[in-house]
């Protein structure tokens, strides 16, 4: 919690100016979960989803089993949550540089306040450890090049912190070319695309250009003839990286009591 507290101290002025919570009539096509330019929206989702965003490590959907005690209505009744900041706080909000794959501790603290005030939430955390993958430096490779340039014309897809990637596919060969990408951003991307939470333990502080190729066949997990990174579908070894299985510190969040949201 010290990380949360420190981040909150750095942005004490940030709080939601207006919060609307209503039962949802949104269709599946209208359902969305966004960190917006001026706040947070969860349209057509149960309260359980916002609980995960508020308390679980990002990305929240990797931690569905770490939230306990959600009442049946909390996972079945769908709500529209719209939380907006005052105009004077929007610039500071942008500086958090967050999205749904990496939520800032400040946002989590703000959502925790909303849930406490509107749902009378009482919750506590229990320290635990979960299976994860640690990203380390492997065999040296010239394929990992320190380079902060980005593709011309804004080509490709945007990642966190100004990083980008360009996806190409030729026959069955799939590659992702990363530009201006830090190892922490790569670890976040790998978390989304692999079985486990991935943490950066490389110690590398630069920004890099490199190409990742998707492995054509996934080695069976537990196969002693393969590398320890069997759950990882990318050829990390080709760029001088590897992942090792480790137990990662985490929390199980247990709901003591919660009520349906109070009216607006």
C-alpha cells in the first residue's frame, strides 16, 4: 500500500467531481470500460468489474480469482458508472499516462473512495503469492537495439509511454516490431498476451527497438525438454531475453460488506 499512498500524495488534488451510477440498459455493443480523457467509465458492467479495477494489479482481468466475497448481485446486475474530474484537474489526469492495462495507483485510490461512499464497501487484503514470470536478460543478442525512434507517419499501434509496435504476418510467420519500448512496457504487453503476470527484472533502463516472433507451436507446459518459459508464446531468446517462473507477491481482497450503489 505504500506505493499507493506515495502516488496519492503526489496527486492530492485529484478526485472525481461528479459520479453517476445507474442500473444499465446498455446493449452488448454499447458495453465498454474506458479510462477517459476526463475520468472513468464502466458501461454495462457489474460492480465486481470496478472492484477489480480499484483493487487488483493491472491488468485487472488477470486477477479474477483474487477477489472474494462478491455477492451474487455484484456479479450479475449491470451498472453504468460515469466518473468525471473537474476541468481544472484534467491536465494532471493526463499526466498519469494510464489505460485499462496499466491503472495508476491514484485512480485506484479514487475508485476506492467512490465504492466506499456509494456502496458502503468494507474490504480487507491478505498478503499472498501467485505464480508469475520474471523477465530477465538472457544470452546477449544484437537484436535488442537501444533506439528511441518511432515509425514514420505514426505507423503501427500505440503502447504505453510513447512506445509503438508494427504487426506483420506472412504465411504463418507473425512478427511484432517494437519501437521506443522500455522493458517495463514490454513486461506489461507480455502480461496481456500470456498466461501469467510478467514483471520486469532486467534492470535495463533504456528504450529499445526489437522484433518478437510468435512461436509456431507452443511447448507443453511442464515439458522438461523446453525452456522454463513454456507459457510464453514469443521467441524472447532471439532478442536476448528470457522469463523465469517465480512466485510474485500479491493480495487476496476479501469483501466484508457491500451494498447496492446509493442513488445519484
